[in-house]
C-alpha cells in the first residue's frame, strides 16, 4: 500500500485548484466508499489487535503503530452497515489523522485513488434523512457504467466515539469584549453537520449567532447576494469560519473567490480544518486566509473571535 500513497506529499498542488484525490475502498458490500487522500497517513494490512474491555463498541481493538498505541475503529459498524455480504473480503486498515489525533479505520479491500474536482462532489440527497454518515457523493465511471461513490463523514463517526467538550475556559474570556459579542453573527461553512454543531454550541455561549452553509459555493452566493443588494459584508457578519474540504467548492477556492471580489475582500476568514500537515500553512498564505485553526478547539475558536471583535472596536 505504500506505493499507492507514496506521492501524497507531492499532491498538495491540487489544493487551491478546487481539486482533490479520493482513496476508494470497500466495506464488504457492493458499495464504494471514499476518504480524502490528504487525511490518510498510510494503508496497512490489518495488524494484530488488542481488545480493550470497556471501550466503545465501534472500536475493534488497539494496535501498535510506529511506536504508539492507536485505536482501530470498525468503519463498517460505525456507519451502521447491517451485514457482511462478502465474508471472504480482504481486510485492511486506513491510518488517518483528524483533529490532531491518529486513528485507524478497519475496512475491506482497497480499490484505487482517483483525481477529481470538488465541482464533481455533491451533497447527499435530502431524501437520505439526517442520520446518514455521508458528507458527499460523487460518480465513478467504470467502463460504460457509472458507480456511486459515498464519501464518509469521519467527523460524525469520531464524535460518536469521542465526546467533544464545547466548554470554554473561564480564564480565556475577556470581560471587556463579551458585551460587544452579544448579537454578533458569524458565517460557518462546513459540509459536516457535526462540525457546524460544534461551532454553533461554542459561540452560542457568548451570545454569538451563526449563519450556516454546507459548502463554499453556497457561501459565496450568499456573500455576493449581500453585496448585490448594497449590504456591506462586514456589517452582516464579524467573520467567516470555513472548512477546507467541501462539495462543489472547497474552502481554499472560496477564500480565493472572496479575495478577488472588491466588495468582499476585507472579510476576515479563518480556515477551520481537520486536515493536518504543513501544506495547510502554505495554502492559507497562498489564498489569503487570515487564520488557520485545527478542529476542534473551542478555546482557540473563541480566542480568534475575541481578537477579531477587539480589532473591530479598535
């Protein structure tokens, strides 16, 4: 599998061009699933797993990975698949890094990596309800047919295992700023309902309201509609928190589009991402983000918001 992922570090030029690469795999069913390659550290054959009594039922065990013990999550169980259609399916583990933590996902067989555009990635249809584990879908051409590829909402999977605390440290709060935060609005752009909830619950403690969009294209249309109506974007919102990965338009492209519009270019933008790696710092500078925040850190999020309002107040 190392050959499959050996050139990941050279693929950072895709970011900012509204493109991505997806690692396709199976979970013992006919369905094809995917994860963004940038979140994948390595793919390994399933190692020996130590059972951990009392652990979450979706954690199938713990393994030693490069000198550290990491949890291995049964992705099939985590997203609620009912049965194993192929009992003889190959077993592998995808090692990932999300929100500054490393974990493995037990999967079936690895297929391949595809290069595609975020414009070809679409939100799941509304008819699938609210309890699904997908952030997006796309189509894969196979011979003369098209197969559906389902992109998993890993943040939701992890949130059901790890209890994210939205508590804000008391000593962080600037009492001179708090009164000026109440009633302010921020724009939150993220395809994960879990991520949007985390931000909403955090800033609500400060009296800050959220306007939410599920992808960069929808957010850009909203911002431009305000400008078309003669409304100043900085009068509508204090700032925008945007994810990096999103269907139709990613956060990097969204930021670049905002900076290219004279009516919007002064908007303060924080990239709030679970993606790890030094390439993010370079991309933030390239497209013009003001701040990079790794998910999920309530105190850091509040600190950025307080600093922004403090700057506005002069």
